């Protein structure tokens, strides 16, 4: 099945060595080929957690290249990306989690304990991801 949104952002015929993300110092941070590979890894990880098209993936991580790749992976799976501000309080998180009924929550490792406290949605998986991509999701 064609995923027009994902393929529009990461065209399959794009030169895989072409830069997609450039670091602040001007160096190539991620090529299109690397982005396709990493979004595939994240998409597979999400699928192994039961994420199907139309499911919600709630994300509360710092802004980073890896967060962008996670966004693309969610789209690649046909799921819905729900970003949450990292400054939300625990009670605000509880509201959003209960209201959204996500299949998966991805949060900063530093927020894991508070997310676990309020994530009382049956069957929700909670994974972590840091700005460098490390964490349980990878």
C-alpha cells in the first residue's frame, strides 16, 4: 500500500546519499538513506508494540533530529502522532493520556516515572527516547 504522506517526505527514488538533515555546524547529520533506515527501525518497533494505522502514538520528548525521525516513523505506520509539550505538568499529562487513549507513549527517560504514574489506559505501552535516539524504543 502506498503511503503518500510518508513517500512525499522521504521519496523512495531520492538519492540515499543526499543530505536530509544538516547539523548546526553545517555537517550532514542525516542522509535520506539513513532517515529511511531509522524510520524503518522505529516503525518496526512501533508495529511490534501493536501500533496499526489509525492508532495514536503520544510523544513527549525534546525537540531533536531523532524526534523528527520518530514522527516520520509514526506516519510511515499510518498512525497518528500526538506531540506533547515537555513543560506539561503531571496532571496535564494525565488529562491528555486519558483523553487520547494512545496505543504507545514515547517519553524522555527523565519523565518515565511520572508518565507511568498517570498512564492508566489499558494496553498502553510506554517507551523512552532521548534526544540522541537512545532509550527503550530503539
